């Protein structure tokens, strides 16, 4: 178990080599004694369409997360005062490498959100009291967070949300509706954007709240997707009371917090490129080979060409990721514009990849007859996710053109005007037309 003598470098500096080796060996021993190895098929990771989503389904995964936390291997490079280990990024990387052959907790989309964009945003903007209350529970698997920002009338235009928060005794009452919330059916909290000031321009009257998903007044409706599963939900908030302690960042300054969240969501905050594993251009994704074999086309030149096209594009995308991660650290251009290149690449490339996979399978994967066929079908059905979730392709192109290339901003009829007034005149306009 890690201790004060592990040679950590909480300041982000390089740890002592011998201490890092010692940490690695201790982790190796603990993993071998306590975790199961992955089966031959590996852990598929989070695939939309891969299962049902009930709170019970995730109980064993939460227990596994707790075991790892109690052993001191969760939040390795997170601040010690909030339940992390306060060790260096190199320690976190060493543990991840050692843990790769083992079955780690699969907490679904809520887990991906909690340990990714939500935690990075909270650690940047949460008050010390908020972090001391929530982060140890997050690391222990006791609190899973989802993102409550999209609304039926506000997606790309996230600052146009109309869920309202009004002051009440000791806190706030939230009323409105959120939608497309991945993982809401089994989450504990939602990081919720609400409007707290209608007299300010739309980007300046917003505030973030940590809303308990099981609070009185909150109702959660699953939405059935094309894959057959109901991973998304729509939530209806009817005067949900949230304590003042659960405000994240400054009241009315939620847009600053939103910027961090969107940046992480678009791929910022990844590992340093020099430490990212270099993909081997000679190694093809084994799933593609298995798929070609399963439909008897491993030697077919047309299928092999499609396979080669996927492989080269996969490799190029990996290289682009490294390049963008590096640029995010060194460039003086706005990070939000640079991160958009990576997000746009995924949004454009994933549908092409899925179509090529279908070409290899000649439609057979659609019958879901074996593991490779199922994965091919799910990749196809999910292939548009990256072109919409977290900001559509068009919004990434807007960000690149305005923030990186310096092209003129989109015309806007609401800039600088009180948001309440904008809504009133929009309503009048539609009544008169
Ligand atoms: C798989 C998935 C998971 C998601 N998970 C979550 C979640 O957990 N929490 C959450 O809050 N939300 C979530 N979302 C919602 C997602 O963030 C929104 O769908 C996204 O921001 C787009 O908003 P919209 O669907 O309202 O589309 P709209 O904003 O209505 O856009 C419709 C179309 O108009 C285009 N468009 C809109 N504005 C412009 C413009 N200014 N310039 C050019 N084109 C424009 C868009 O590109 C799009 O093609 C998820 C979505 C998906 C697909």
C-alpha cells in the first residue's frame, strides 16, 4: 500500500526512480493477490447497447472500486486532502500499466463522466469544503455524478438553458427539464447548470449545482435508443431543493465552470504525449481481423483494402491525438479551439470507420451472430455519437474557425442583452409571425 515514503511528487515533479519502482512492485503484488485477471476476450469497456442500466447492476462494480480505494490505489495523483494519494502522474501511469491485465470496475457512462470531466471540473472549481465532502466518496465509488446540462430547447446553445434556480431558505429551488443524461438511471448526483439571473446576458446568469438525483421533486424517465438499451434519461425537476453548500464556483459565473467541463469533454486533460504509448503501425485492431475471418473474408483483397484503410486512419488519429495533446500544453491559441480538432476528427471519422466495417462484413454483422458481429453492429449504430455528444461537428467547426483561425464570429441577436428580455422578444416575434 502506498505510504509517505513512496517518493511521490505531488507538485507534479519527477519522482525518485527507486521509489517509483518500489511503488510499482507493491502495486503488482497487490493486484495479483486481490483482483481477477481479464478473460481472454478482455474487458470491452463502455459500449453503448452493451447492457441494461439499473442501480443493482453496478453494486458489485462499486464494491470493486471501494476495494481499490481502501487499498490506496484510487486517485493516485489526486490531492491527498480530498482522499487521493497525492502522488505523481508517473505513479498513476505505473499503476495503470500494472492494472491493464486485470478486471477493473466498470461503472458505465456515469463512471466515465464521474472520473473524467466531472472530477476534473470539480477539482478546479469546487470549494475546499465541497471537495472534502464529495471527492473521497467519489473515489470510494459511493457517489457517481452525471452531467445535467442539455435541455429540450438548449443543446448546442448550452448558455440558452432555462432551468431556473430561485433562492430559498438555506439554498435554492430548481425547476425545469434536462435531457440526454447518460447514466442518470443509476447516478447519485447530477452536475446541473441552472439560470440564477434573468437580468444578466445569457452567459452571465448561470450557476452550477450538485443535485442529488433522488431528491424530492426529481423524476427520471429513461429514453430508449436505437441499440435497444435505455442509457439516456430525461429528468423533470419540480422545485428540487439544493443546499447552498452544493453550489460549484461563483453564483452567476457558471459559464467559467462550463468552459472547463467542455474542454475536458473534448479531449483536453489527457496524459502528456511523451508518456502516451506509441501505437505500433504494424499492429491491426484484432477485432477487425476476427471480423474478416468470421465472415470468411480474411484473404479477400477487397476486404483487406477496407481493413487497411481503417488501420491507417486509426493510426493517423492516434498521432493526431498526441499532436493535439502536445499543442494544448504549448500553444498560445485558445485551448477550446485546439481541443475541437480532436473532437471533430472523431465525429467525422467514426461514421466512416463503421461504414467500412459493414463493408468488410457485407451486412452480416447486422444479424449479431457472434461477438465480432455484435461489436460491428454496435459500432455502426453508435457511430454518430461523437458527431453530436459534447458538441456537434458543426459546433467544433465554428470553434476552430472563430477561436483558432480568427474568422468573424457568428451573428448573434442576443449578445449583451438581458436573457429574460431576449426570451420575451422571441416569444413576441413568434406570436406575430
Ligand atoms: C451519446 C450522447 C450522450 C450525451 N450525453 C449527455 C449528457 O450526459 N448530458 C447532457 O447534458 N447532454 C448529453 N448529450 C446531449 C448533447 O450534448 C447534445 O445532443 C448536443 O450538445 C447537441 O444538442 P442538440 O441535440 O440539442 O442539437 P441542436 O443544438 O438542436 O442541433 C441540431 C443541429 O443543428 C446544428 N447547429 C446548432 N447550432 C448551430 C450553429 N450555431 N452553427 C451550425 N450548426 C448548428 C447542430 O450541429 C445539429 O446538427 C448527449 C448526446 C449524445 C448523442
